């Protein structure tokens, strides 16, 4: 009888421990944006594919806020066992170290694993502004300061407009930045005409261009977008070499074993090569550009040098 009770106790303890063990063994992808954003969609594509690539079940842990700093700080504290990954916009590592006095994490505690897609932003204006081309936009800003919306201070839209102003030599007062709490809020204010313009991640506004409620003037990247084939790039409109894109980066704690880092990079490459996934990425205006850890490190180095110059030249600062 004693033996039976002891065996039952051991079995009960084993059953109780199973969920905790399964949770510990599950791959965790920390997403630096809320559910519904393109970054969240990419994280879920990776999580769905992880079991098929021998990486076990995966969950997406959304931790938005502070331009990615909250998610990055959480990932930086994780054990380097290959079971925690971070999906963030590259600006968390290429802009924020120059922008924030206190990041809340050490960028050196995280290591790039892979490039997981890139995207441009699109210069949008409200029709009431009576601006139809990039040249008209620049001319108007030189004569009469324009207000522009962004998804927040230090967001891709803020950075792209600051770079445009810096690269094309606009007067400091030509463009007044009006930051909002996210892309959706910035688009809402644009639609209402309370701000005149904005560089916006077009996954949140393409339908408004197609139905005429907003006007698209230029694509910040080197190529036109399939969803807006009639909208030219900035470079096509007389500003050769202008290329502003942002990358989604998969990151891991610095000391993660190399085989785990390589396996995660292969997961990204496989997902981005899948036609079904490519169709979903196209709907988010994401280019299925994948790259391994070396490519991600090179992206960070190039973009960090560019944004350091822009931050210093424009005096951007977050205390």
C-alpha cells in the first residue's frame, strides 16, 4: 500500500511538472510590436513553421513600447539557450542607441540572427493640401512649413522624413513633426486632415490611397511597390541614390550557441521562400528579403552609421 501511494505521488508530480517543462522547452519569439502589425504577422509565420523545422512548438510574446526597447530589454535578459528570439525593427539597434539617453538594455547583449524582411515607407498627403508630386511637396515646405504625422518619436516615418529633409537641404523649420501613438493613429489624423503629410508604413494605408482619401507621392525605397505600382520612388523623382528601408531583424542573446543561431536563420530563409508566405508578406508591403547572421550584422553596421549622422545633424534626442 505504501509503495502504491509513493508511485502515485511520483506520477502526480510528473504530470504537474509536464506543463512547466513544456513551457520551458517552447521556442519564444518576443515581438516588439502589438498583434495585428506586420512585424507580429512575420513572428507568427515563423512560429507556425518552427515545428516543421525541428525547433519545436513556438509562441509569440508581444511586448510593444518605447520604439522596441521594452522587447529588446526582455530578450537581453533571457538565457542564451536558443529558446528565446527577438523580432524587432532594425531601428532598435541602429537608431535608438544614438537617440535615447537610457535604452534600458545593452545592445551588445543581443546578436543578430537573420534579416527577416525589409520595407519602405510611403510619403502620403491629404488631398486638401493640393500637393500632387514630391517636387510640389518640397517647394511648399520651403515656402510654408508643413506638419507631418508619424507613428512616434524615432519611428521609421519620423526618421525617413528627417533624412529626406537633411539629404535634400530643407530649412530646419520647413517640416514640423507631429508624433502619434502608432501607425494607425497617424493614419487616422492624416485621413481627418488634421495633419498634412506623413511617411507611413503603407500596410496601414494602401486602401486609403486607392480610394482617393489620401494621395501617395513617393516610395522611400529603391523600387516601386506592387500594391501601388503608379507611385514613383524618391530616387525616380530626381534624387538618385535615395534609399530608406527598414529591416525586421531576428535577434538572440549574445552567447546563444552557433548551431541554434544558424537554425533560426534557416527557419527565416525557408519561410520567406514559401510562396504562401510571400503572398502574405506582399499584403503587408514587406519584401521577402532574408539574410543570415552575417547579413544582419552588416545591415546593422550600415544603418547605424547613417542614422547616427541624421540624429546628430537634426538634434533628435529622447531623454
